[in-house]
């Protein structure tokens, strides 16, 4: 099956038809460009957005699509200029301000420079609570929990929208579980029925030692939203903390996590293929720091979807994925658990990216909220170290909900070049840090059920 899947292809086809039916419409070209960019086809997205400009498009949204496409093509100076044009047209455009801060951060690793534009706007208008919330979300990623919370305190001391309590709860979890729970309760009361508020409260309850209460709330939430990956992950944490027999066992980990060895292209030496793919993939990494809101520590993530790298070695990697994904899904089908319930005959890859970790690098423990099946595909791994036998290994079960709760890992997969590990997206996973020679170069992707799957 195509890595893009039938849903994405159908969407692109429909938007392309609309462009043909409305040949003078800049909006139609914008919509096609945005969809192509989301899909990862940056060259085609660039052509579409340039046609939108030629047809008179000048909206800040179109400039933002343009900037994001340029970032994915590693044309970073032009991307910064495009973001400035975006913000000229809408000074307080939150998405553009976040992208600008992220681009500066990923290029320089300088937190002050990354926050400078937002700080200037807040200096001019200290009452802008939306900007204060945006700054706190970004500051949490690049400065840490306590500085992010401290920056919010002037707005929290007076009447404020409940979204600030959501942000404050997440930041406070890093240093004061009781304070985090207070903010989470306030947000949940003010935002009844809002899933983000409810899950923030449930996580805060677990971290504050109230897992029984959280488990009841999670069961109710999952009855209404059975495929909510973060809620499924929190439920596993609560079950484990409570010693519930429904918590994941060693046999569950062994069944739900599987490593497959990729087959090389016909007639090609496997080691040569992997070396060529790694070299081509490394060229896609223009940044020195991690993106905002991601699990990477001491590493970087490629903005360009490697499926559109135009390199035959990387193309062959994605061609080789279809068989292991289908085998994994088929092996899951028919079982009664949150992942297996949706397993059928179809699938589609809905997002792909590459991560490059240097010495000291690792992934903090996390889940993939937009996935169903997630992955780690290894092209290069660090040299083994006798004093760190699991350095760089993929680990499962470790979880940290701020300072209130930290669980150790329960299962590991050893990374080997040319293998892909597949596992449920709701399963907590991260990596063991490594300090030795070499780097850890991977491709990751998320899979969703495709046409023909059980729903």
C-alpha cells in the first residue's frame, strides 16, 4: 500500500479537481498547497502556493503555508522572511508567532532570541492574555516548567480565561503536583465537556496520588472516546500504580511490541543500502535544536518528510515497510485490546519524520496522540558501551507525570540498523540516553487504520 494511504490521496485528488474547476481562485490553490504540505510533498506544495500568489493570494494564512513549505525544503532564510511577511499582515497571528519562535530556536538554540518577538508584543500590550499563554507554552519547552509558570503568574493573579489554568497546570506539574491539581480543577470546572481539560485533570490526579479517582474518570472518558490515545496511556499508568491485574504484563509487552528486519531492494547489498539511506537522510537535517513540544532531548528532527526526499535509498526504505506493518496488524487482529480492536486489512501512514540524536541524546517518555500504530526505524545506532548495556535502546512503560509520579521502564527493544519496531501509539515509550561514539539516526511514523479496517 502507498505510504500516503487512500484517504490522503483522495483528499489531494478532490482539491486538485477544485483547482481545475476554479482556475482563477487563489483560495483553491492555497487549500491544495496546505494539504500537500501536510502530506509532506513540499515541492508540489511550493508550486501550488506560488500559483496562489500569482492569482492574487496575499492572506497571512497563505504566507504561513509558504513559510512552512520553505522550512521543509531547508530554505531557512527565506522561511524567516516569509514569517515576517505573515506577521506584517497579522501582527498577533499565534500560529505564525509560534512557528517563528520554533524556527529561531531550532536554528540557534537561543531561548531569548526565540521569545523576542512575543516578548516585544507583550511589552507593548501587557494585557494580552492569549500571547501570555502562547509564551508560556513555548517557554515550557525551551526554559522549563518553573520559568514558564512564573511568566504566567501576573495573569493568574487576576481574572483570566480558563485556558491559562490549563497551561498553568501543565507547567506546575513539573515542580508542585498540588498546585497543578488546583489549576486543573479550575480549568475542568470552567470548561465542562472539553477533553483537554478533563485529561489534564485526570493526569494531575494520578500525579497527586489519587489514581483511584482518576481511573474512574478515565473509564467514563474512554466509554465516550475509546480511541483517545492519551487517555488509554493514562489508564495504563493508573492501573499500574494501583497494582491492578489489568496493567500490562511481560507477555503483553512481548505481544504488542515487535521488531522486524527490513528486506533490502532486490539485488542490492543490505549494508550498502542502509549506509546510502543514512547519508541521504542526514542531509535532511538542517537544525541544531529540537522542535517545540516534542520528546527529543539533545537532538534534532528533520522538517522534511523523508518520503519526498527524492532519494531512491530512502524511497526503498518506505517500500520495505509495507510487509512488516501488514504482518503486525494481522497478528493483532481478533484480540480484545485497544490496539487490536481496530485491526483489519487496511492501513495508511499518516505522518513521518526523522530524528538525529547525538551523544547524551534521548527521547523523553511519551505517547503519540494522533497515531494508532507507531514506530522507530533505525538506520544508524551508537556504538555499544560496556558500562551502558542498554544505551540508546527503545524502552517501554517508563512514564513521568511531572514531579508527582515517575515509573521505571518495564520492557526494551535493542535498536539495530535496518530494523523497525512497531507498537501501539498509546504505549509509553522513550529511549535510554547514550554517551558513546556515533549517533542515533531514525525514521519514525504513525499509522492509522485504512479502508477496510474494523471500526
